[in-house]
């Protein structure tokens, strides 16, 4: 993007000089040449003074109302408790690998109703 802005500024400056040198006393060509030179300077100045984008981290916190009881996840093959390290996201789906029996399956949450 920076290179493109410099090329645009250079093109505007070249056109401005062409209009100024070829004006032959015509006022409209002088005005157009000056406007092009000012535009070239403005384009280069704006892109040089553009602030740098910094990367930020977004943390979402969920505030649950009422009493909420968390259930421990259990392997549906052997019934052993599962840790959060057992979860893995692949292609947008959550997969669980049991550390006790070694079985691996996709996590499917059942409807609450």
C-alpha cells in the first residue's frame, strides 16, 4: 500500500510538472499544474503519517445469571472424567480424545429442552 501511494504521488507530481511547463501563459494550465502538485504532496504526506496498526487481544467474559452448575464431562465409552486438554478443534468441530481408554469422537451437545 505504501509503494502504491508513492507511485500515485509521483504520477500526480509528474503530471503537475507537465502542466506547469506546458502552460505557455494559460492560467487554467497553471492552476491545474499547481493543484496536481499539491495533491501529490498531500497523498505522500497522508500515507507517511498514517498511524501503525497494532494487534490487540480481545477477552470475552460471560456473566451468568442465577445458579449455574457445571457438569463434569465424561467419556461416553468408558465414563472416565475428561480434562480440557482432551478437547481439540478441527475444521470447526470439537473432538474429544479420552486419556484413559484412547477413544476419540466428536463432541455433540444435546439440546436442553
